[in-house]
C-alpha cells in the first residue's frame, strides 16, 4: 500500500501557523539561506534539474519558466497564484492555513532566482480569513528580517474563476477586468505592469524550500520520473473520507480513492471520478489503475489539474452533474472571446435541454461540434477546457445521455 | 462609518488598488453605492465606464443594494451532489425570497455562488464570508437565528 | 526576414510580422472581425484562426507571430468548421433584419455568413438577445442586438478619441458595451465624434442622420475637406442622386493624411445643412430693412464702395476684420493681407484665439 509523503505539508499540524518561531525551529528559512548563497543561474539550474513542474494545472517545468525572465531587468515581480477557483479544490488553502511561512520562503527563493524584490500573492476573495493570516505571517517575517530586501503584498480576488489564468490574474492585480491577455508576450517577458513576472502556484512555491535544502536529485527521485515529487489531493464527493492528502505522484487513482479515501460511502459502488477540478475529464472504473502524474492522466484523456478528486457513486446522475458543470462555465466565462462567451452559454442551454429529457440526437451532435471547436478555438484555457467534462462523459457514459433522449 | 471617499482615498497609493478599494467599501456598506464608481474612477485614473466595468465583472462586487447578511449558497458540482439544491430551496422558503433577492426589511440577501473552497464538508454556504459546513435544510432556521 | 509556408506556398515576411500580415502580403484573404490596424489588438473574435501544423490549438492569426519554418493552413476543413461555428454563435445572438439595416451591403457579419454559407444557426437554444434600443442622442443608434462584442468601439473611444465614454459591463454572455451604469451617451463624457460608428463592423452603431437615405452601395463617395474648421480633415461625402446623404471616413494614410478617417461630431454628423431649404445660395442686400437677392458682382461692388467710404470718413482703424476657423489657412492669410494691405489697419483677429 502506498504511503503518504509530506514535502509541502511537512509542518502541517506540527507547528503553530501563527508563529514564525515554530517555523524557524522546524528548519524554516534554511532553504532561502542556502538559495541566497547560490548565484541566480545556479539556483535556476538546480530547480530545473529537480524537474519540479507547476502544480497549478499546466505542469510547466518551474526552473525553465524562471529562466525566461531576463536576468538584467531592473524591475520584475514574483506572483503567487492563490486563486484556487477550481470547484472541488481546497489544497492551497490547507497548505497556507497550516504553514504560511513556507509559501513566503518559497516566493523569496524565487525572488532571488529571478532577481525580483517584490512579490504579490493573489488570494481568492472567498478566503478573506486566509488573507488575514497571510498578512500576519508577512508582518512576522518582516519583523524577523528573514525576507531581506524581498517584500510581499497580498491582493484579494473578487469571485472570478478566470482570474486563476495567469494573465487574467495579472490584469486583476492591475485593477482591471480579469480578461486574459493574448500571448505572446508571456508574463516572463512582459507581465505585471509590463515587467518580467513569474507566476507560480502555491504548491509549486511551497515545494521549493525542501528542494533547495535537500538538492535536486533528492526531489527528482521521488514519485514519477516525468513528474516527480508529491501532489496534494483533495477528495470530495462520495468517498468515505473527504480529506486532503499528499502522496507521491506514482500513486494510482484506485489507491487514492480506496486506500486514502476509504472507498465509496455507505458501501455503494463506484461510478466515476473527475480529477483536476470541474474542468477535468470524467474517468470510468476501467481506468482507475492510472497513476496520478500529469502525463499518465493526460494519456487517458484526463488531467491532473489541481489535484481535486471528485468521486461519484453508482446513484449519481452524470447528465445532471455535467449540466451543473456547464452552468459553472457559463457563469465564469469572461466574455472576451466569441467561442467561449457564446459557446459556454449555448452549451449550458443544450445540456439543460438534454437533462430535461427534451433533446434529440441532433442536439447532441450540435453540442459535440461546438465542444470540439471550443477546445481549439478559445483564447484561454477556460474555454479550451470547458468542453472536457461534456466530451468525456459523452465518451464514457453515453448510455446515460441516450436514456434521456426523445425518441423521434 | 467612514465615508466612501475616505475609504477609497486610503488606497490611492496602491497601484491597481481599485479592486481592493471596492472590497473595503463593500466591507462597510455591503455593496458599492453609486458614488463609489465616480470616486474610484478619479482616484485611480480610469474612466467611469471602466470603473463600472470592473465593478460588474467580479461576482463578489455588487452595484445593487444588498442586505445586512449576505448568504451565498455554493452550487458547484461537489456541493450540488451533496444536496445544494434542497438547501437553496430551504433558504428561499425560510426567507420568502429567491436567490438573487433581498428581503424587504433589508436584512438578508440570498446569492448563488460557485465553490468557496470548503468542499471537504459539502454542502457549504457562507454568511458574510464565514463558511458554514455540512449544511442541511433542517439547519436553516438555526443558522438564520444566528443573524441578529 | 521570416520564411514560412502558407497553404503550401513559401512566403517571406519581415521579422515581427503577424501571420495575418504575412497572409495579407501574400494576397491570401483572412476573415477578421475584431482586428483593426489602427487599434490595440484584441485577438478575441477568433474569426482569423489558422491551423499551424503540429500545434494542438488553432492560432488567431492577427496576434500570432509569423515564425520561421511554420506550416500554416488558412482554409483547412477544421478551420472552416470553426469559422462556421463562430458565425453561427454570433448569429444566435443577432437580430437579423438586413432588409432594413443601415449596414446592409457593408457588414462584415453579413459578408462572412454569405462566404461560409451560414444560413441559419445550429445554436438557437435559449432566449434570444433582447436589449432595448433607446439611446436618445440625435446622432447615432446603438442596437446591441446586432453587436458582436468585438470591442472595436471601446478601443476607438479609448485610443483614437481618448474620451473613454464606453467600456464593457458584466461578463460572459452577459457582457455588453456600456457607459457607467449602462446609461445614455448624453449622460457620459461622449463627444459624439462617431469614431465608434466608424470602426463598428456591423449594424450595431449606425448614423441616425443618414438613416433611410441610401444604401452604402447606392452612394458615390466623394473625398473632400471638411469645411467646419481649419484642421482640414478629409471626409467622404456619400452622394446619392446629387444629394449628400451621409459622411463616412476614408481611413487610409494617402486618402486622409490629416485625420486618417477620425472626425468630430460636426464633420461626421453635421452635414444636413447642405440640403437645407434655409441655406443661403446667393448674396443678399438689405434695403429698407428687407433682404433682397443680389448677384456676387453687385454685392462685392457694394461692399468695396462702402468700405472705401468708411475709410475716407472715419479712418482705417475704424474697421476690424474677424476671420474664422471654418476657412483654410490660405484663406485666413489672404484675409489678414487684405486687412493690412488693402484696408490699412492691423485690427485683425481670429475666432480660434477665443
Ligand atoms: C481558467 C484557468 C484557471 C486557472 N486557475 C488557476 C488557479 O486557481 N491556481 C493556479 O495556480 N493556476 C491556475 N491556472 C493556471 C495558471 O494559468 C498558471 O498556469 C499557473 O498559475 C502557473 O503556475 P505553476 O506553473 O506553478 O503551476 C488556471 C488556468 C486557467 C486557464
Ligand atoms: S476562453 Fe473564455 S475565459 Fe478565456 S478569454 Fe475567452 S471568453 Fe474569456
Ligand atoms: S462618439 Fe466618440 S466619444 Fe462617443 S462613444 Fe463613440 S468614440 Fe466615444
Ligand atoms: S458596437 Fe460594434 S464595434 Fe462595438 S463591440 Fe459591438 S459590434 Fe463591435
Ligand atoms: S448588422 Fe449586418 S447582419 Fe445584422 S442586420 Fe445589419 S446588415 Fe444584417
Ligand atoms: S463545491 Fe461547494 S465549497 Fe467547493
Ligand atoms: S481578427 Fe483575429 S481574433 Fe479577431
């Protein structure tokens, strides 16, 4: 049986998150100290070698991303993506609530690597109590002088899922509507206030102190070689234990659901799991032995995404759930680009029609062509991923749709 | 209560601080009264149309007057399967208003929301941003009674 | 130079070009809705999508850089299918009444629906768009049931006119072009320059002054210089049956070197005086408190005679000349020359000094 392995959550429930002294006693800020003894290029090379890949969903090599920021820019920014808008996801909240200093240390390490003096944490508006905690943590870190000349400011989101997309997030920090920008230029070249900007997820940053301290080889040897380390997962839905866990990335979905989640509630049978949040694909029983790492998940047409694991038992109505998810995207589309602004709206209308038992095969065909175009034509990841629950449920659970169709 | 102008001006030196200023106004007034838009526009050097565009983009900001207690009911998929719909109906029945409305006495506003990040304990609501976990329709009267 | 392949043809383009620019240089047409060469790029309508071999996503050619060695297809089956879906999605929110629409014959949505054979939308699910059309300003209609949300109007207002009267409110499908509080333009900083009307690719923004007077394909476009002020903006008089029925913009550098099509409210909307029955068409001479028509010769002789008499009786400094911004620099020069050299006084001034 696979065991939990704690890197990101190494201090969870062992220290008082309100006390920087506890964090220091537990070896806190030694990673930053070591990082500062290294040159920026060496530090970036080390992180690149660890093969740490972004935990915000896109799994881009962290060190490689940093290396795109010009080394000689007079001003640059480190931005932490703490928008955590994917339904079913609460891992970043757990990480920060249990150990906020770890995030600050990780951001300061990144600051040293890319020669930035200013960090921003963009925290979703749903977590005002975590914003307060972070501000207290920053005050303590300033008081102890551990951050040196690196400073961090917390900004609060306003209830817009799209602001988790890194360029929309930057627009939002700048005080604008959270509409994604066109790329290029990428944030690494021209991001916040047109300056080079590195955006990483909370979990990505909180991996850094241990990687620097223990070395790239140590990290690269944990979990799956292509996506090493651990992943913090949040279990929701019909599992017995709705918990958050940190496991090596070699863990399979079955192990996650049955060994950690305690299986399906009330002795019922498994029907489906959606991994990675509401934009993730639905996975049937037959694929449960897939490891959770990014590439394996992609291999089965799903995604690791944020690591949300939403389990549905045999009684759940796939069409109804997919309709609800379609409403989410209709509500969260920023409205900038045509295929998503209009497509998410019409997809929800078609799903409602199917869910109400009033649709024909033609409606499903229309939904399918719309979904296929959205995946390729939308401006940002929101519209590109929105069809994934629809297409994967059509693929794996078509009989449930069929049972709803009007016979004509 | 601080005036809207004072609140907004206190964010003057924060680049891009208009959203922070809006949050601060809402903390005191529960919504963005009309003068907020023009004051914020002139303070942050954007047009009133842009300031209004920002205020109406974010679902946590409201340009409509709202009640003293803002109850947000999560209806994202994990809460949905855990019975969010019945919970929403229970709140609507208890308060005699539909989601999106405010009670006549100005005490409660009901809103639908997407995931608030407490999905370990679905279904979830928040009242003035404080989460209430593992909710059930039976608990609705007790929770409402907490709002004085 | 960058070398890339477009539709099987090798194409060279300067470094820094977009794929769209490379296509334009190679004479390959690409449909665009939100793209406007004078405006900040949006990359949002997705009409200009192209396929780049080996890439999973389609690229919006108006913003995608032309890169060495890429292989681009502009009308592949996938691209055509995507453009059709996009047009159908726009159609599903569009109130088509081309038969009475001011934009008929000069509308990008209509043109592309024709080009891609989009007769009806497969996505007419849910309620149709139903925005009230009630902006009371006298200059142009705002019908957001015909809006395709390309935001060209917003960008023109922000970047050409620098007025920022309009922006986008709400989000998703409910996003709409609006002033603060979605009010009337008359209650906003709008100066009614009509730059938004100029850039709008559909019938969402159309002139009220020209309404019903002629289709875009029925009019001759006559380039002229605006007679309102000395800036000298070029405008296009739309002439039908020898009557001016509208003013539009010529947006080229060569056709409109001073203003590149941008105008002010007077130039764009203030032309109906041309056909006004109250307009003076001959000089008038006042006799016994009544005006009577006169010839130019008679009028000019009278003025010359009276000016001469006044100068003899009261001296040159008893007279002053006040000139107008509505005539050209050259005419203003002649006026001051006339004042000093012929009348013999320095009493000359100009309305632009007010
Ligand atoms: C619609 C959308 C929402 C996203 N939401 C989040 C989010 O809440 N948190 C996050 O870290 N990344 C999110 N991302 C991914 C970010 O754009 C970005 O890739 C990430 O922050 C990079 O950090 P990483 O490399 O450390 O993963 C989102 C992307 C999209 C398209
Ligand atoms: S895909 Fe959706 S969220 Fe992304 S830019 Fe387009 S409209 Fe906005
Ligand atoms: S008429 Fe001119 S000022 Fe008014 S909205 Fe249009 S572009 Fe802006
Ligand atoms: S009014 Fe015209 S220019 Fe403005 S967004 Fe709509 S279609 Fe585009
Ligand atoms: S805007 Fe274009 S497509 Fe729409 S009614 Fe007018 S001419 Fe027809
Ligand atoms: S789904 Fe309701 S709190 Fe996350
Ligand atoms: S023309 Fe390229 S996206 Fe609109």
